[in-house]
């Protein structure tokens, strides 16, 4: 239909000045550093009257930035938490039971050795892959 969405220029690390690149490379907390830089740019834009936006709308942008950083930290915490042993054990048991019983069930309900093998391999492989 020819409809084109918004096109935004994406900045990469090479688009930053040398001092900022060095600061980011030396920083242990790169995400927080970028967050602070973006927030400071918005505040500087307000002070220089580049951003002539109503205060409630601008406040909402700060809230969205903070919400994004909070979500990042929650995801980071979640990635470091190991799965409970019971969950790992039950999942492994279910996968093993499936790998044992699916071939027998496929042999009963599917005509032909090749199709039974194909369906069995497909279902068992997909479950183990997930």
C-alpha cells in the first residue's frame, strides 16, 4: 500500500564525540551513564528553550525514561536468578516421559514407519529445543 512509517535517525557509538566514547568505555555502568546523558540533554534543552513543551508532558517523558531504566534493572535481576531445582527436575521428567511415550503413540496412530519417525522426531525435538 506504500505507507511508510516514521523514520528516525539511529545513533551509534561512532556518532558520539571522542570524549563521550572514552567515558562510556571506561564506565562500569554503561546503561546508567547513557540514561544520565539523555536526561541531561533534555534538561539542557529545557534550559536553552529548545524544548518548549508543556511541563506535564515533559514530566511524563522523564517518567517514561525512569520506567525504562527500572524495567532494565528488573530484567537484569531476573537473568541472574537461577531456576529452582524442582522446576528443572519436573521439566526434565516431563521431557523424558514424552521422549519415551511419543514414539509408541505415533506408531499406533500413524501409518508408515517414516511418518511415525518424522512426527516423533519433530515433536520431541521441538520440546527439547524450547
